[in-house]
């Protein structure tokens, strides 16, 4: 049983689990802020056009109250949250792309080349023998 708890502690305290927990907590807090924005600012503004609080819009149908205003408010909450997540993912993708560009540029840089005087094949600047004609080449001192 002690080994089980040690394994659980190791799992729970790993970086990914802690990051996920922090993300869930921040996401819940952000969701509350978006819900407040929708309930207290956006819905009343829309309510100006309907003549009452938008959240309170409902339809009586066969003795059942259909609160379509609250549903539309929830849809607005979802759209705002989805848009913010989209922007965050887009920003993170740009940051990842920016960090990969220097690596790609360094990988694409070709080593300095020179031409074999015997067969005119392009060879690495530090080569002492031509890979095409196998001629021995003198290593030229680096310019600078």
C-alpha cells in the first residue's frame, strides 16, 4: 500500500499534471469572468432591443417554460471562450514557429565550399581530397 501511495505521489507531482491542474483552475476562473461579461454587460445591451433583460426571455409552451434567453447567453459564452482559446492556440503556434525558424536556418546553411581545380567539382572547404576525382588538395588557410 505504501508503494501505491508513493507511485501516486510521483504521478501527481509530475510537471504535466500540475500544469493541467493550474490550467483547469485558470480556465474555470476565466469562464466565470466570461459568464459575468455575458450576463452583466452583453445580455443587458441585447436586452435594450428586446425591452427586458435578455436572460429572462422565455417562452411558455404546454405549461413548460423554455428559457431561450439563458440558452442564447450560454451560446455567447461558448463563442467567446472558443474565440479566446483559438487566439491562444494561434499565438502559441506562432511562438513555436518563431523558435523553429533559427533551427531551420542553421540546418539549411551549407558548409563553405570550393571547387576542385582538377575536376571542377564543388567540395567542402576543409576537404583534403576530392570525393569525385580523389585528387589530393591543399587545405587553404581560412580568409579573415
